[in-house]
């Protein structure tokens, strides 16, 4: 499989996961918390990197550059998902207080303060409102982010051979 196809499949995965997130918000009524928004941005970033790489069709060093960017964007998303999973594992008396909505914070706070507040997480982020096969939403996003990070690392470090898994 060539790198262009792999990057395009990652783009489709990210777009599909964002579609699921918007479906859960608008049709299932699940309101995203600040950490959920940051995870969406992680999938948007990984998807954009992948789409650019698929359109560019890099070879050699270019595959490694896009692989690195993929690791950084998905790795950031994985870190945010891990933070939310940690908040969800806290005993009820240690969960931080609930905060204002992301829309409100964006209206009244500078973006740096919105980002730091979102990264800290709120009580909303610790609430588990949906599960599938025993995993909450950040559990599933962590799995998908980890998958993208692994593929990005393969793109970054796998030697380029014409007979290899990913051709440049």
C-alpha cells in the first residue's frame, strides 16, 4: 500500500469519527465538555495533516515529515483523552467543580485562558454519559488516537522499500 492511500484512510477515519461526534451531540443530545472539544481538534488536526499528505503524495523524507506531524497531532489528542480518562477515574469527592460551557468561555475569556481551563478539565469532563463495550467516549478516542500515533510512527521510522508495507 502506498503512503498516499494510508494517509487518505487516516483522513477518512478522522472525518468519520468527527461525524460520530457531531451525531452524538446533535442527535443524541450529548453536550461536549471542554476536553471533548480539544479531542475533536486533535482529530481535525490529524485529519488535515492526512488530507494534505494524501493530496501531496509525498515520498521519502516527505512521508517522514507527515508521519511526524501525524504523531504530534494525534499524540496531543491522546494526551487530552488520557487526561479525561484520569478525571473519570477520580473518586467523586476529588472531581473538580463543573465549569461554564465552552461557548460561554469563548465569548468572555481570552483564548489562552479558555485553553488552560479546558486542559485542566471540569466536573463535566469527569461525567461518563455514554459507554460502548464498557468504554466511555474518551476511552474510544484514546484507542483511535493511539492507532493513528502508531501508524504515524511507522511512517516516520519504517525503512522505505518497494516491497515494504508502505511505499514512499
